[in-house]
C-alpha cells in the first residue's frame, strides 16, 4: 500500500544584508520618495501602494502554497514599486492585475533552473497587451527632463550595477544602444537628440538599472550576459527604427523567452553561484 508523500516542511526565508536585492530595493524606495517630492513624478501614491501590496501578498501566498515557504517578499516589493512607477492608468485595477500577472509568471512560468521572465517586465508587457488601451508606460520625462538629474541617475545606476555584479550586462546594453542609435541616425531617423534623448528619461533608467539586470532572469556567466545585453540592444534598435512602441520592454520579454538556451550555454562556462543571499530557518508545524 502506497503512503502519501509527506508535505514539505515549512521554512522562513529572509534576505541577508549582503543580498543584492536590498541595494536595488533601497535605490527604488529612495527614487520613489524623491519622485513624490522633487522629481515631478505624475504617479499617485495610492497607485504605487496598491501595486506593491498586490505583488507582496500574491508572492507570499503562492510561495507558501507551492513550497510551504514563509518569505519576506523583497523581490515582490521591487516588482510592485516598478509597476507603480512605470505604468500609467486611471483605472486602479490595472495596477492590481499587472502586479498579479508579474508575480504569477514567477511561480508558473519556469524551468528547473528557475523562472524565465522578469516579473516587472512581464507585468508591464501584459498590462500593455491585455488592458485594451487602459495602460501605457509613464512618460520618460517624469523628473522634468533636467539633464543633470539624468547624469546623476546614470552614474549612481552604474555604481549599483557593480555592487550587484551586473555591470557587464548593463554596459553591453548601453554600448549596444548607442551603436544602434548612431545607426538609426545614419539611416535618417531623426536627429541626435531624438535617438539619444531616451537615455535621459526615467523610463530608460528604470529599465536599465532595475528590470534588465535581474540576476534571476539573466544569464549567470559574464560572456553570456554581454551577448544578452548587446542582443537586447540590437532588437530594441530595430524595433525603434520600425517605430514600434515600448521596444525596450518587448525586447527584454523576447529574450527572456530564450533564457533556457542562454542557461544551457552558461553551464558550459564559468557560471556564478546563487544570485540571492538569504537565511533559511525551519518552522515548527
């Protein structure tokens, strides 16, 4: 007679102070606070709070349901903040649904190595594709278009990427973006300000320093990350030349669908260890 398999033991998972997500979460929180005070964001505090709460509650519920894990929803917090900042809609339900779609992708669309899509990216692309025009990406000039702010954000972002070991990925993305921008300029698609201008926007900074370098949904070897970042830049440049809206987000979404291939390539080279740094403690039943 077969006996039913024992249920997995419950455990508590909390991030260590050295977890790179803490760096990103701190940066996003600071950015959000500044956006509500001095950077001229047109985001409603309620929208940001709703998106963040929906993401955190969904992540905690699904983690417990599938793995009996009680977690501190740090990744979901980053996802919710990103959704609240990046999406623009007058319908509060969009923020709830987008956050739920993003967190669901983390738990349902995965292979043996982990989930495939960056939850924030999946949330934004899903909202744009499925909301029948109720959602758009917030304007890139959220901070008023001041050039000095853009320079500071880019400098701090690159410093943060060194901290989370993704400078190679973001560097290849930025280099690829500029190469494609110059190619579009040579082909007659606008002037220099038109092709380079997006770099100074909040949308570009959030994509480059929050969404793109997610260690869980990017290759785990330096060589693969360089190819990954450059490839996304090339696809983004082609889509921009074809005047496809939201090209960055679509490009990352497409590459995340190819992540299993990149993971197989990474296993043949020097892959890094676990991306997050957490403490796991068993809980008594």
